[in-house]
C-alpha cells in the first residue's frame, strides 16, 4: 500500500495536501493523525491508500457489535454530531453501531456508524446532498472534530435516513443490469465515477459472476468501474 506523511498548519490542510499528491479522494484512504498541531507545531498526518480489493476483504471479515460495547470515541462522536445537527436547526435522533474488523497487524480496527433519523424529510435530504456529497463532507468534518479530541483519526461513518443501504441496493441493481448488457453485447461498459465505498459495492455484487469481471480505472474523484466480458 502507498502511504505518505504530510505536515501543514492544520490537520484538514495536511489531509487535503496528501490527497492531492496521491490523486485519491477521502473514501479511498486511511488517515492517521500523528500530531494534531495543538502545541503550536504543524499538524502531521499519515495517509495510506486502501485498495478496493483490500476493502472487500475487510467487508467479508467484519463483525457488528452493539453500541454499548463500543469505546468512548462513539460517545464523543455522537455528542459532536448531535451538537452539529442542533446548530443546523435539524431535529434528529443519532444511533451508533460499532463494527469491528481484523487489522493488518492482527489488532481489531473499529468503525463507528452513526445512523441519523428524523421526521423532516426535506432536512434529511439536505444532509445527504446530491449523490451523497453533503453526507460525505459532514462525515469528514465529524472525523476531523473527533480526531482533535482523541488525538487519532477515527473511522466514523455517518448515514442519514438509511441512505447508504438504499444506495447500495440501487448500485447492486445497476451492476446486475450492466453485467447483463455486457453479456449480451460482448463489449465492456464503463460506469459513472463513484466513491470508493460505492465501487466496492459493485465489485462485491458481481464478484461471483464468472461471465464478466470488473476493474477500477481513473484517479481520485473520477475513478470508475469498468465491467468486461470474461476472457475466453
């Protein structure tokens, strides 16, 4: 895996510089804050590229634990998110769920998913944004704010109105339809640019189909999946 360390005035600036150098977006990397820069020094981060295939393996070995078994990070994350929502005048409930997966060094890595539910559908839609863009920005901001409290970069996922599940079902349906078209025409099809977690959904949806295969192409936010007919 490719990994770089970058220093800047703030953690956010260091992360953005690292992403620019790597040609990746935030969903394609793991971020570790080595120095938050609160003592007057520059912030220092390590940004590591996570391949789609490695993320698929993580998905296969993941386990979900009740929120009560999580660490203090989830309490901090939930409190900060609820405060952000209140400042935005959005009335919603936040429910945390902890997912644990084996890390590369044999330790257990923890991902905290905060499910946001509210009665105001318009407000929920604004939180999600076009193709989930606002949701991804909110998620990055939350990770940044929590990292300043816990002195490390947490793995926090924010979901609003079960958007991620609905998006997953939509992508799986798209993947199957495009795979059928590839089988009929014998020609590859390139899908629209997607975030890393969305590409992973497509890869997983088609991985057992022996008549086609998938590959990722492009860089950063323009990275796409191409579906090819199986080689004879």
